C-alpha cells in the first residue's frame, strides 16, 4: 500500500549502536534487491526465479525482497488479494507440476485444510459467478448455510480439486525455490499487507473477525488521512478488523496468517505498521478519507501474543508516513527494525530520519520502495533548488544523482540495504511499478530480457564488497 512521508511529521529516531537479537537478514551487513515475482513473468517459480537467485548470489546480494504473492484481482495489486494463504497460480511453473496423488499430496491437503477447504470452494463459486464477490452470492451461500455449502462442494467438486492441485503445486515449487535460495545464501524477504480485500475469502469465512454486517457491508473502511500522496488522504476501502473479537480469542486469526507467511519467508515486512498503534477508520460511504478518524489498535497485545509463539519476531516495521511517538515506542519495545527511504530525505531539515547520517544500524535502507518513482525518474521530477540540495548532500558533482543514491544506500550504517531492480538498471519513470492513488497501469513492469548480465553482476559485486555487504 502507498506510504507517504511528510517532511517534519516523522519522529526522529535515536541512532542505535547495537542490535538486539539479530534477525536472519540483519545478522551482518547485507544487500538485497526488491523485485516482485510477477516481474519475472508467468511460471516464475520455476527456472526464472532460480536463475534470478543465482544472479543475486553472483552479484553479492544475499536478500531478495518480494511483494505479497497471493491471488490478485483484475488490477493486479498484490495488496488486494483474494486470500492470505493461497499463492497466485500464475506463478506456478506449468512445465514442472508435481504428481498430485499419494501421501505427500494427502499430507498437504490435511495440513492446509484450515484455509484450503474454504478457499477452493470460494474460488469455484467466484469463477461460476463471473468473479462476483461473495457479498453478491445467494443468501444461503453468503451466510454459509451448511446445506448450501455441502451442495456447492458436490456441484463444483472438479473445480475444487483443480484449485487444491494448483495450491499443492505452488507449495511444492515454493519450498524448492526456498531451498535453492538457502543453498545460494539468499534470504527471502516477504511482505504482509495489514488488511485484506473486501471480497477476500477470509472475510467470507471469518466474518466475525471483521467489522461487516451479514450482507458483507462494512460499517467503516481503512485508509490514511491527507498525506504526501493525496490532499484528500487515501481511501483504501478494506474492511477493518473487529479488534475486540480478535483480542478475545487471543488473536488466533493473526497468528495463523503470520505463521503462513513465515513458512515461506525468512523475514517479513509488516505493511502499515503504524496501523498497529492506531488505525484510520473512514465511515462507509464517505467520499474521501478526510472524513475518517483515528481509533486505537491493540498492537502491543497482538505482538505479545506473536512473541509467545516464537523466540524471535523476524519482522521489519514499515514505519513510513505520519509516525507518532506511540508508533515508535511500539516498534522499539519489540526491537523491530524500521525503514529509511532516501527519496524521502530531502524535503526538510538536516535531522530528517531518512538522510543517511540519521539512519539506525538495525534498520533497512532503500533508495525507494514499490510505491515510489524510480530514482532516475524521481531525480527528473525535482525542482532546481531540491536537486541542488540533493547533489550537494550526495557529492554528485558529475550530475549522476541516481548512481550516487545507490552508493549512499550501500554506504548507510543500516545492516540491510535494499535496492529496487529498476534502480540497479538505471531506468526512468517508464519502469515505475506503482503510482499510489491510481488504479490503471500499475504492477505490470517486467524485467527486460537480457537485462540481468554477468557484467552487471560483476559491477554490483564490486560495490557490495566495497561497502562490506557481500
């Protein structure tokens, strides 16, 4: 989701001299690349992803950051998925499908039953209704009447089995990919959206966990107040959680969704972390997010519940935007690394937390994120005064600010530096992945054929070694 940074509105973090319990990707200085799986093309879980991991390792990178990998809607947004647990079937390598019979398949079906049974039926019903959300289904199916569900499972048994086989293939191929990454010394860094889409299977199957009525209508929806990206704020439209109910059952829903992601990834970015301190609730039907208000979130209790299940919390807090002291207090209480984005560093004074001299050692630095323009595109959009300020700070006397930004990220004190692949290729705004507040033309950028070369790997390897990250 889009994350703003308002100059002067962020709490300035106190630089940390030492990390707490080191996370898998922050045990030493490392460098990573941000590239969504979809940018590798259809069937990415097969040869394309293995070749990509090999290139990363050869180039001195040891972290691959990936956006959410669930099944998307028509706009392709990985932050608006139909399931927290399912994988997108487009990523499956159809030329290397596992045999979906026998004890391994049976074990997968049994272990995934708590989400797969509902998801496979949900997918079949949506397909049979031309993609209509569950809120538009017949009352019996919408209300999950047992007799109606049994009848639907019988009618759509073939489609249900197809979905189960797809998810088995995704699971097998993902586990093989993770093993390949581990063998090459590459950690997988995932991303968990704070909210789910209104039509997601979770809202249908676990309606009591959300602030929706029996017809699936939201009483309030998610968003953020006016910010860097929009004068009216951002009206996301996701259903809000019923935090009172979640607290009562020990946050079982969140514990399951976290466990599912950590079965795939070594490290997990918690999207919109500030929403765990307080969330922006916009009344249903409001025209803009301006009409919303802050409501408290029991994030402390949630993280406590998660920590009781694990000795570590391998999370990175996405602490961008209007960050108030309570958000930073929550992050620090659980020793979670935060994010620094260089493109956000030049809009205020010299104490801006995104400037390299203000970075935390136990943090993650980016030139830009999936919501930013590419660095070369960003440089081209700067006014003359800001450009001169950036050039002076970076010492980019030759005018190549984009290359200087890469070096500044790698030279940061942050344990982990993550570079978008578009920036490594020096691409302009035509390669931007997402423009917040828009619904057309996003999430479609593909890695150009022939762009990942040995020469580029050699240059990256030299940089990573020079900055102690190889």
